[in-house]
């Protein structure tokens, strides 16, 4: 309306007015259209922003591995596009934070992986090989990287422990070999020095450590072998020269490792060059002493060999050879070390043979001890005052009883010795000798003499019985008991009757005393078979005196008719084979031979 008032005042025509109104309408329409277009463009921008946000949100959810949630509910709840866009922006910001956190986790793990890879193998490690893929930030990928990181951490721990073990081994080798550990380590890598936390664990460092350890171990083995050779030589020299224990104490650490292995030698400076030179100097000193005392050593070994043979009752094959060897050593005609080796070999052979002879020698000693008791029993039976009531009579009687038991075991001992010696000779293929005489010939000769004495004793017992019968006939004819004068006349009559050929023969058969046989006789039985006959014939002298001097109630069987044997004293084994078949076979003979007289039994009862 104002335009009309203005137009009226101006005086515009109707046409102008219509034209101006039309222009105004056109201008208003253009403004409206422009505003509508602006509103449409603004709406389109909001739609585009919403779409872009949804796309970006979907991409983030996809990279994080989360499912994309459609926003229809947001659209329904939102009253306008701006509110919808605002809600989407809020969700997008939240997902951006989640993505940023996930990306930081990836970056941290990848950095650790790259750092460990550089520590383990810097030559092959390439940082560009492990990068962050922003389109793959899923939990699965994160777990894969974490597993890879754990593997690298475990490998680092193993490598670090391996390096520390190698360093410990290297240090122990340096201590044993007396080498500078610090210089050796610095030559490998500077980080391996003691006091530094970060140690190089690369393949190159480990290979250098292994190479250094092998090199030092080879040096250790060489020095150990050299030291053990020196120790063996030292022990031989000590043994040869009988070095006192006091002088050996300072080198006990050397000799105690003579058979040790490489890993057993761990003491400091045990294989140092200075210590090995010290041991070598001592060995050189001992060898110099050995060279000066070799003659004395050879003589000592020869004496030891002779003593060993003497204890084993072995006789050298040739004494002249031993004497010639001594003379050759004195004049320097032979090398004493060669002779010493021969003597050592001979000593070893003699020891081996002595060990095989040990059981038989013990039985020989028991047999000789039994023969010693037999010899004592003969002396006891020849003693006319053995029944006197003096001090110690009961002890002599008891010993006589024990001696008789021991003497009765001699046949079993001899049988056992013969069996053992025969078996030994079959195994060894040579004769068993005792002080140069064959043992089997000694035993056979002894048993032959014993059988002869047994036969002689039986003949004497038969003659005594015949004399007893003659005496009984005389008592029946002339009286119940002859007077002392008659007994003396009877004795004279017996002597006169024995002066004839028949009497002399009976007298010689009656009173054959046993002649003691010494140890030398026993050992030479095999070489003196002819002399046995002479000894046996000499033992038949003086039978008249023995027959006439028998006391009343004396035993008809005399125990003094067993052969005597060597005078060696040893313990008698009560469990010998005489307890078996040998003793059972002689049971009747023993019971018949041991007949105690009335006086002997009476004295034994009184002394008890």
C-alpha cells in the first residue's frame, strides 16, 4: 500500500504501476527461488555429510573388524537432519578414538618387533618389512603380531642365556689356562664385558663365542694331555726310586688328575704354562736322578724279585744269569732301563704265578704244620719220663691228644694237595715245584715212606703180641707173675736168644725206631730215592734195647713210628678232606693204632 501512496504522490501511470509491480513480483520470485535453492543446497550438503560420515564410520568399523550398524534407528529418533548428523559425528568420533588406540597398539608392538629383530639379526632385519596396515587393525592381526613378539622375546631370552653360558664356559677355561678373560671377551664384542647389561646376542657374536671356546678347549686338551704324560712319567719315577711321600705331596694335584677327563679339571691355573713348565722341570730333575740311580734301582728290583720268589717258594732258572746281569750293569755293558723293564715283566709274571699258587701253598703250610706236630709227637713218645707227675704233664698229654688228631688228618691233606697240584699242572702245563723240588714227587715219596713205616709198625705190633703170648705161656708154666729177678733173667734170655740168626732178625724187625726227616729231606725226596733205603735200613738198629725197655701196662701200639716232616709251623685246617673219605677209610686203622697204656690214662685222670 505504501507503494501506491508513493506512486500517487509521484503521479505514476497505471501502466507504470503495473510494470513496476510485475518487476517487484519477478524480483521477489527470484529471491524466493534463490533462497529455496540455498536451502536445498544446504540440505544436500547435510545429506552428503551424513553419507560421508556413514561411509567413514563403515570403513573404520571394517578396519577394526567390527560389524557396521545401520543408522535407521538414529534417523527415526532424530527430528532433523542436523540432529542426525550430530549423532553420526559423535559415533564417528568414538570410533576414531578406538581406531587411534588400536593403531597405537599396533605401532608399539611393531616397534618392539623391529627392535628385537635388530638385536637378534641386524643384518637381515628390514624395518620396511613390518608396517602398519591402517585398513587391517583387527584383533586377529593384533594377536598375530603379539605372538610374533612373544616368539622374538623367547628367542632373545634363549640367546641371552646361551651367551651367558658361553661366557661362563669361556671364563672357566681362561681361569684354568691362566689367560686374560677380559681381553678375550673384548676381542669378540665390546658389549660382552662384565658390568654391562646389554649383551650382544647376534648370530655373529654367538659364533665367535663358540669358536673361542673350541679354540681354548683344544688348548686345554693339549695341555692336559701333556700334563698327564708328565704325571705318568712322574709316578713311574717315584715308584722306581721309592720317593718319600713328603716329596710327593707338592705334586698331588698333578697325579690326582692323571685319569681325569677334560670337564673334570676346573681348578685355577691347573693348566697354566708356568705350572706345566714347573712339572716338566720336576720330571727332568727326577729323570736326572733316575739316570744316576738306575743301577741301584735295578739291584733293588732284582732283590724284590728274589724276595718275591722266596716267599712263593720259586727258584730262579739260573743264578749265574742274574750274577752276569749284575756284572754287566756295574761295568755299563747294558742299558739299565732295558734290564729294568725285563725285571718288571718278570715281577709281574711271578706275581701272577704266586697268585695261582696261593691256595696250594697255604695247604702245604698246613701239611708242614701237621708234620711238625707229628715230629713233636715222636719226640714225646721217645721220652721215658712223659708219664711222670711233674709240672705241665697234663698240658703235654693234651697236646699229644691234639697232635694225634692232627697227624690222623695228614693223609687227607696229602690227597687234597695231590689233587690240587695235578689240576694246577694241567692248567699251567708245567710242574708245580716247591723250592726247586716237584711237589707231587715230594708227596709221593712222603706217602711211600709213611706206608713203609706203617708196615714196620704193624710188624712190631705183631712181634709184641707174640712176645706177650710167650710171656703168658711162661706165667702159666712157671707162675702167675714173674719176680723182678725172673723178668731180668727173661730179658737176658731174650737178648741171648736174639743173638742168633733168627733172634737178630726178629730183634731188628721189632725195634725199628723212626728217624726224623728234616725239611730238606722232604724237599729233596724226588732227587734222593736211593738215600731213602739207607735211612730206612739205619732206622732198624737198636731194636733189642727198645723191646726190652717196655714198661708194664704200656701201649702195644707205639705212636712214634710215623715219619717226621719239615719243621714249618702253621695253623691246621680242621675242615680238610680228611673229614671225608680219607678219614672214613682209616677209621678202623686209627682206632686200632691209638692204644693208650694204663699208666697214661691214670696220669691223665690224676692231672685233671
